C-alpha cells in the first residue's frame, strides 16, 4: 500500500480550503465563534478542520470512504487484518476488546495490575475476572507482567474462560514471552487480548519486543498518542481474525456504542498522519530514540545513588524482553522517594516525569526528544545526586504487596448494589462498591465486589500519607468508602 498518502487528512485540508458555508456544528464555525485568545493560540488551520461527520468526510461509526481508507492503511502499517480508530483513547479500545468477547457471567483471565479501563469493561460486561498475580521485582519495587506458567495454571483451573488479557509491554517497558502465551491460550481455544498502550513503536524496530500482531494475538489496543506522534486521546484497535476468535463486525458495533457521535476530526487526522510517519520513517525514528535512550541509561548509571535497569534484568519468565526507551530510574539510594524526586525535578528544572512511586521515577524517551532535552534531564539528575547522595543513606526497600482480596460478588453486581458509606479505616471485612487505584498507572488495589482487608487498608493509608496519587472513591480524601449494605439476618 502507498503509505505516502493520508486520505483523511488530505480530504480535510481540501474541504477547509473550499471554504464551505457551514450551518452545522461545531458552532465556532472555523473559529469565528471562538474565544479570541483561544483562537489566536490554537490557530485557524486547526479550527478549520474541527469538523463533524458530514457526507464528504465519511463517518467513523460506519466508514465507507476516507476513514475506511485511512484505517486500511493503518492495518497494513501495524500488520493487522483490521484496524479501528479510537477517539476515546486506548481506554475505549480496551473496553471494546472485552465487550466484544465477554457476556454476563463469562470469565476473563486478567493480570492484577491491569489498567482501570479493564475493570470498567468487566463491570459493563457483567464478566467475572480471574486474577493472575504479576511477577514482583524485589530489587526495584515494581511489578512486571504475568508469565506463561501463571497463565497455564489459570487456564487449567478455568478452561471455560472466554479470553486472556496480557499487558505488553508493561508501563515500565518489560515483557514476558507474548508469543508463548498466545500459543498456549490458543491451544486451549481461548483468544488473547493485549493492552499495548505503551507499545505503538515496538512494531517498527527489530531491537524492540515483539508486537501483539506479530505474536498472533487476536486483538490489541494500542496508544498511538503515547509514543507514536498522534494527539492525546487518539488510539487504534488492531485485529487479527485469522484464528477465528474475533468477529470484526461485532467489534465495529461495540466500538461505535462506546464512541461519541461527535468524533474529533483533529484526532482522526493526527492518527492518519502518525501512521504515515511510522510506516515511512518508523525504523529510523525508533533507532534515533534508542540511541538517545542507550546514552542516557549509561550516563544515569554513572551518577552516584541512581540506577536505571537495562538488559541485565532479562532472563526470567517475566523479564523475557524490554523496551529501552522507558527509563525507570531507581532513587532509593539517595534516601528520598520517587515522589519527592518528581517534585524536586519540577521545582528546580521545570521537568515533568511520567510517573513516580516509592522508589522510582519513570521517564519516556521518544522521537520528540533532542540532545537538549536529554542533557537537561541528565544535568538535573547529577545535581539531584549531589544534593542527596550520602554513603549508606539508602531508604530500606520494603515491597508491600497488598494481598489480592477475595472477590465476593461479580464487580457489576457490587457496583449497582444498595450501598452505604462507612469510615475507610473501619471498613475491614466489608464488600467495597467502588474502585481504589493508584494513578498513574491506574492499577486497582480494590475493586467493586472485593472484601476489604486490614492489609488493604494499611497499604492504601501508607500510600496516601507519603503523597502518592491514590484515587477512585467518591471521597477523594479516602476518609470514607462506599460498601455494600449488609442485610440484617431474619429469624
């Protein structure tokens, strides 16, 4: 296919150049009805293609023209049989995957460290999650992915599962052997869904981990906006239908149900052009990014008190491969937390990192980086070390792993049950009716339908007290929590 062309973006520019007289939404009409300051900042070009699904511009809900052409080009670029554009982010694509496969009461095997969108879809579907614990890294205090062995045990115990969901790569860039997991699941007749939010670029360079489509997975939700150059909230859903587990027509129906009818053509155009850039220049873009990442990793590991893992971490089932463009910088030996490091970098160097936790910060290196940006980060980290590093000053690494609570009710039943609000610190033994998770990355600690334990309470309170971003409950301060009403026994 000719990846030089951008059918969607080109048609939008041509339409805007024709200067049509618009009597349709959006009401700003090429920016003329916008706030003056906003219009001047955004620019008339962007506002001129902020359009809706009128006939010349096709319809994302039932594409048959330029959007269909753009999606076919994207499928070719990503090695998929079908690709659907998502203007609801990868969260919308993940929900589409699960709702396309699962019906009420169906089991789905998922890692415990899934994104909250997975559990949102489980609630919408009325499915029952079968949790698999991710492998923990006791040296870094982070989670990796699930392993082939753990998936095999889950499938042997639950051969009636409708799907296996895998994160590839993890937020920190680490992968298990996805091909092996896919082959195993298929041997049980079970499809594999992949949360590929942080892996849009891996398809375009041989040094990076295997992509979901290469591994033979059946569906993959992929964030083009995270590392592929499109605008925030734009993603793709890639399908492999060769194994017969996925019905593309049903997927189109589900993604349409979850998608606004006022689809953003700015987001769609950015997907069309990002695909062109990746298809034509992806390898050289990734190579340049890898060169910067390798240089940074080497320099960081020469700074006292800092450690950034590389290939030495590989060799276990959970650490089969990794993406070097993710820099997980371990700061424990400086005697400060990752959260304190994030704040220090913001206050002293105007640097914003992707994530911080008790012991690490996470920085992404992308094609948008330059020698200037990476040297700014290195300069900041060197000063950080000079300010905090002392011999034998390391914080003790205590990897607190909250036990996976007992699932007492299917999450949808708990979410819609009669509830009451109780003090969180006194809620042990009660069934929670809302989410509690750490965001980023959005990993649940408690889900609707699970029994709250004292261990869970202590873990969450510890996170809140050190300032880490625990979210989810209606009470943002997590003093109160919503639980299922316990009916009085009848004698």
